[in-house]
C-alpha cells in the first residue's frame, strides 16, 4: 500500500498542474471502488477551479470553491497526469479533465482506492476527524510520543502504525524508524524511555523526509505522477532484507510476523 511518502510525492507531482486549473469534465469508467462513487460526483465538480491540493495522512484533498474531493490510493492505486486524449488502459477508472488539456488519471488494479466528495469541512469527515497528528508537524515530537505511550502495552511497532497515535507511518517506515532509533519492534510501548521517545520521533521524521526526497518506495505497484518508481528501496536498512547482513553491524537481519505484517529488525542493533 502506498504510504505517507508516496502520497506526499504524488501530491507534489500533481499540484502544479492542478492548482488554478478549471475542471472541464469528469469521466468515470468504474464506480465500484472501495466505496461506490456518488452519482452526483461529475455534476458537483465540473466547471470548478481547483484552489489547492493538500494531504491529510494518506488522503489527498483537492479543494474546490464549493467542496473538497477526498481521494485515497488504496492498496495499488496511482495517479498520473496524461493528455486528455490518451487512450485509457485497463484499470484506469477515472479522469479529472483540466482546461490545460491534461487529465488526472486514476489507475487501480485492485479497486481499493476511493473517491469521495464533501461540501462540509473535510477535517470533520468521518474518515479524517479522529486522525492523530501528522508525523512531520511540530506537534509530533518526543514529548508527545512519550506521554501517549505510558499506559500502552501494545508493541511499539504496532503503536506507531496506529493512525490514532500518529498518521502515515506504515509498515516499511515503522521498521526503518525503529532500526534508526535502536528500539526492538516487540518492546511494549510503555517501556520506551523519554530519551528513546525523542530518538524515535526524530527517526520517524528523518526516514519519512528521506523517502519523500527521493520519491518514496516502490515495492510492487507504486509509481509517481510521472509514472516513475520511487527509489527509497535502495536505502532501506532492514525492510525486506531478511537473512541479509545488517548494513551497520553485519549480523543477519531477522523477520517475524507481527499484527499480520512482516517485521524486519536487527537483534544486535535494536534492543
């Protein structure tokens, strides 16, 4: 699933082409995504000028004068800018056609993505209103992380992947941040010290910023708005490197299943 860096990379890729452009058409080829696309969607967005393209967690928000488009890439979705007359391929489910002659095209083989419309404050939408702080905002720091973990017996990796604790830290970046902070993923959240909480908060910020800088991580389906893969995979310390030598101590990287997800860690570097 595309994680925060991939979604932010996508936002940065599409925003220059979308902001201040007018939507001249909305072409929906498949309405059966994670939730059915509303019948009135095309009418609601046509002829509106896009004010901004923002991100909240893994959701993209395209703000228009009368409301906001809320979209999610799902498990395998991607957005690309194409010429409006570019023939659609299989799994190209919708086009947002702009007055520039370009179209924002959504491709999603698994159809777990979503396209929603709201005329209310999107921050109060049921999908967004209970989300935790953004990991790159100043409100997310060591003090916040330490206080929020005090009574939590859940493993620290599962805790930082919970969108009610901090948003956007998926499986890849949770493993990588814990490695950088030298914290074992099975450790109970309440057992991390204040100093470790500072290290972990800083590690989460650092790994996400690094991934955004070089376009995110492509493991299977993800491509950015230009159709290019993300290259952060080449920088991974532990994720999907089971039995390979740790890049720091040369011990073999270990793997186990945690919360139905694969976790990767170095038992020498992390405690």
